[in-house]
C-alpha cells in the first residue's frame, strides 16, 4: 500500500485498487479485475509495471527486470552514525 502513500485515506477508488494489489500473489482473474478498477489508471506507469511484473512472477516464474527490482540489497545501516545516532 506504500505505492499509494496516503491517497487511499481520502479516495475510495484508490483504496479499492491499493487493497487489490496488497496481495501480490494474484491469479489471472484477480489481475484482470484489478486492471479494470477505476483507480488503476491513477497509479503511475511504474507502479502499474511493478504490479504487472509481480503478477507475471507468481503466475509464470518470470522474475521482474532489474529496472523494477534492484538486484542489490539495500544497506543495513543507512542514515546511522557509528555511535547509533541519526545522521
């Protein structure tokens, strides 16, 4: 739901689509229904591509491209100094 930030609080159409994509393990029927929701077109092209890639991964085993999913894990201690305080 982080994709939609706080939009779902005020907008029932966005809430509907964000709840639909919260379970990334969609079957074809769920995916097509989700794409048909009125809030779908309000997602960014990148968010739509990520949802589509996730659907394809769970249905066909096709891992999303590195354009969508970084192959490098994030740093474990970003933004923390050696004494434990925030930078």
